[in-house]
């Protein structure tokens, strides 16, 4: 059961997705039976985000490939998420990302946003260049979906219960001979 006071819950929610309406909608349905119930409500409340909500959320996202500035839960999430997208010493991809970020910002007037967790830098650069050719409405919908997906991953990592520990391996059977003196491992 996820039972938090409203201020604590809202703090976790806003670290996952800094959209006041969304946090209000999700918090209003508290308490939650478990992380899955919270994530189901959070996903529904974030589908779909308005243009103003996307702008609200985007104000707190660093450029992909840049280190987040400051301390706090949202910055720590960004550090971990972007760390998973770092390829070993690939300066060419890093430069393409810098150039792509600049082109994207000029084209859409906001930083490029993508769920970095689980993606390589090459995948991110490829997606950045693909999305540069999209129309404004399509790109806005994609950004909203990416914001939702990032928020759900963040909530999962915050509220999911750790996997149960593996049971200890069984002790090997005793090597003592059977009382009958016969081999008991017959077919």
C-alpha cells in the first residue's frame, strides 16, 4: 500500500513530471494499493498533456547529453537516465548530438526530449534527426508521450517494491550410502 501525506506524494510526483494539474489529478486518487495502481492512474492522467503542460514540464528538463545542474530528485533522475545513454568515448556521436540539439531548438523552440533510459547515444541521435522533419503537432504529441513515459519510469523506480530475494540453493543431498546398500537412483 502506498500511503503518503499529500505533500510527500506531490513532491515525488512533481520530481517525475513537473505538471501541477497532473500531480493534483494523481494525488486526488491516493492512497494506492501498490506501485502498479499508482502508475495506472499516473499514465491515464498524463495522456494526453496539453501544449501548456508540455511547456511547464519542459522547463525542468536538461538538454540530452548535458549534465543536469543542481540537486534534487528530478536532477538525480536525469543523471541516471542520461548516464545509461552514454556510449564509450564516441566524440562523433556527442558532436552530432550537440549539433542536433541546436537544430531542434531552432526548429521547435524547446530542448529535444527523449526517454534516454535503455537507449544508446546512436539511437538518440537517429531519433533526434528523424524528429527534426516532423510537423509541430506530431512532435508535440511525441514530446508529451516521452514526458509521460519518463514520468512512469521514474515512478516505477521510486515506488516499485524490490524483487524478492532468490531462495538459497538447496543443500546437496547427503552422500551417505543408503541403508539397503543398493543404488537408489534406478530408472
